[in-house]
């Protein structure tokens, strides 16, 4: 199965989207983290085989979405959340199952809190309930030894596709992800990136725009307001957002189910896609 790629304008923003499955099937909207390729093909295809219309999309300043200046974003986390709600309306016209991965999981949390009527279910993968920066005292931060190894790598020449792919593979190995898969995805992201300006490439490959984004006010204290069926998915070996972050989210959203992938780190592997798909389809 191959997806259909296009752009959709909603909330005054043009977003790059890729669709799988029948247009009249219930919508599952996948928030990129930051590009749509954060969501593996295998998961999209399995969800579509399960009778869903799956749409994965690029956040602003990434992929085929509106790109202006990722070093000085003129929008907030809440604007990204409003984008998700507007996309759900334009694409399906009825409540959608919203899923966010990584920083996309932060967007998804705020989206269902600010726009609850737009969504029917929520899946959060590899994320946490506080914005980029220092976490709350009761939440674990990034593993410092791992971060030290990551930052020891010099930035690549962003105009060199192979150098960027090598950089992504090395980072994946440090994080505990599959370097071969990471290399392939990084090359695909590079191919979709509009130009080789370092800031734009970093926004696509590393999500650097989030370090400059206004994420106020806090939303963690509002998690008990979420009444949607919720699935929280996290890799046991995640050193970037350690698993206790997911455990906290699952405790604080009423009735949320926690699915820990024992062999996973930050990415959903093709081998884990079936397990995650099954759990998402049970939500609705």
C-alpha cells in the first residue's frame, strides 16, 4: 500500500499530508514529530488495513508544510494544537482519533484539551507532559550520559545528503534505535526538505524549532480533564524521555492505558508496529 501525498490548508496554514486507506473510513490523524516520517510506513499501512483512514502530517516549518523561519517561529504550541483541530475538521468533518509522537505528543495533548470536540480518541507515543526544557521535579530528564554522547557529534554539512543520513544513524545508535532505519528515514526527510539552509534542515531532522517555541501556559495540571479513550505508548529503553514520563501521563489521564514496548527506545520499529496498531484500533 502506498500513501497519497498532497497539501491541505487549515487554520490559515498549508500542511503537508499523506493519506492511507479509504476516504470515508474513520480518521486517524498522526501529528508529526516534527515531520510526518516520524510515523513509520508499517504502522500507517496496518491502521489502514484495520479500516481506518490514516493521515500523517508535517508540523509547521517542516516537510511540505508552511516554512518561514524556524529560528524565530511566529506561532506557539497552542497554534500547532489549533492546526490539528482544523485539519481534523477539514479532512473528516467529524471527531478524529488523534495521535502524537515525541514533540507531536505535546501538540496532541494540548489539542485535545483546547479542542475536545474535534477528537474521539488520543494516542501519545514517546512524549511527556511538560514543554521542552527542564522537567518537573518528579519527572526524569534526558539521560545525561546519552545526551553527552549525542552532543559530542559535530553537526553535519546540511547540504550533503549522505552526511545528514550518517549523522542520523549515529544518533539513533546512541539512543538505542535502529541506525539502518534511521539512516533511511533521514535521507527521505532530506529529500522532502525545502532547501539546504541549516536552520530549515535542523528543523526537519532534529525538531530544533521546539527549543524556540512559546509553550506557555503549562498543561500538565489539566490532564485529568481529558475524557477521551487514551493510549500511552513508550519504549522501555527510551533514554531521551525515560519511561517514567509516560507512566505519569497514564496516571494523570483518567482511564488511560499504558503500553510499554520492552525492546523499544524512541522510535516505533516495524516489528512493534503490529502491537501498537492493535492497541490503537481498540481505542476506536
